[in-house]
C-alpha cells in the first residue's frame, strides 16, 4: 500500500531596499508521516514507491536567448491536470548528436531556479546564464536557433535538457528570434 506523501510549499515575497520590484522565493518539501517509515528505511523511500505509480508528465518548454545579455529564458508549462511534476531539472547542453564519450553539458551554467515542482496547470520561468567566453561562440543560425561553433568545424546546436522525478526527459532547441542573424 502506498503511503501518503504531502507537498508543503513555502513562498516568500519581498522588496529589496529601494528596488520597487517584488522578488519571490519558493521552497517545496515532501513530507511523510515519520511513524510510517522503519528505522532502516529513509522517509524518502516512500517517494520512490510513489514514483512507480505516478504517470510521467510531459512539460511544454520553450527557450530563447535574450538579445542583450544572451542569457537563456525558458518558460515551462504543466498543461496536464492529473499529477504534479516533481523536481524538474534544467541542463544547458549541446545537441545530443555528440559522441557518447564527450560530456555535452555547458559548464559552468547558472540557473535562476532548478529542481522545481509544478502543480497541474502551473507555469514557471527559468533563466540560464553562463560565462561570456561560452557565449562568444554562439551564433544565430538562419533557422532561428543558436549554434555553437561552426558546422564546418564540428559545430552543434545549443539545447536545454529537461528531466525530473516523474518528468518525461526531452531536449528543446534554444531560439534566437530576438537576435540578429549573422
């Protein structure tokens, strides 16, 4: 029998000094009744059992580079109404056509938020930035996506990988609609 798992969400809204912008921070906690777990088993093991019965969630994700900063802005929508998307993770990568022995992650990468939980019908935004040196090799291709390097010298497409606890893994191309084509 599957035990109850409770999502506890804490959101804090604040203004920073003279800044009129309202900032927010959100933390999600997964709670179980501690009396239900044996001493030899983690309370998170109950989440493992939950994973086996919860259907995979396919999220709608679009990403594009900001014309000024070249930071990547992603919008993620959880359109399904059946279940939550648990611990959704974003990773900035080169396209998966790279040879398996190569690590396709863009490092370092910095995320405004990551490992997020989305309730049914909820949307969120994630900003991804990396070093200026990394961004200097990015080019807006004629098809509207960002290329890294040149195709003649083994260039690749810039992508964002999305996965999670019960999130269907996928990658999406990073667009450059607001960037000038070079």
